[in-house]
C-alpha cells in the first residue's frame, strides 16, 4: 500500500544543539521543496515536540537528528522512540542521524537502535535528498 502525503504537509523535525546547523539542514530541506520544518535543540525537546505534534493531529513525518547533544543525545532519542508501545506512530518514525563522527561503532549502534540512516558531516543537499528519497521509497510513502 502506498501512502501519499502532499509535499506542503510533509513535516520534518531537525534536532541539533547548534542553531546554525539547524538552519543549514532546514535550508537544504527547503531547497528540496519541503516547507514544514520544526526544530529542537536536543533529544528531550525533540521528544516533547514529536508527542505534541502527534497529539495535535499534525504529526512529524521524518526526524533528522544530530548524535552529539547535551540533555538527550541522538542515540537516546532514537532509543526513546523505538521503545514506544506497539501501535504508537512515533515508534516507527524515520530517524536520520547526522554527525561529525563516522566511527564504525556509532554507525553499527545507530543501525542496532533502528536508525533509518546515518549521514556524516559535511554533507550536501543531494546526500540528504537521496537518503530521504530512499527512506520514503522503502516505506511506500509518496510525497507529491
């Protein structure tokens, strides 16, 4: 079954403790044609934002999160999402981890925790776009 979501309704959450990096990633998403972009400064704020968005009926569809952040890092956020109760939509939300470190053990840990993908900084619009497109294709989600 293919799920179709209009591009203007498709919502991203960009999570990074560095505001400049949030602006850069949000800008890349806008260049890719996405308009609905929320931001959070750490995993704890992101989790709160995801829960509020889901309750409001305007859910976030995709998370791009830094790994290294204070309060709650990207791995902890991912684990909190993947351990949600069965049937909770947040349990299966795509999470693309973004980091400056490409350590093999971190990539393995991300995969074990259920990350959708892993991008090492620096990256460009094509890298982000390709990862998002592949994820949506694999989940039978069409954004038009």
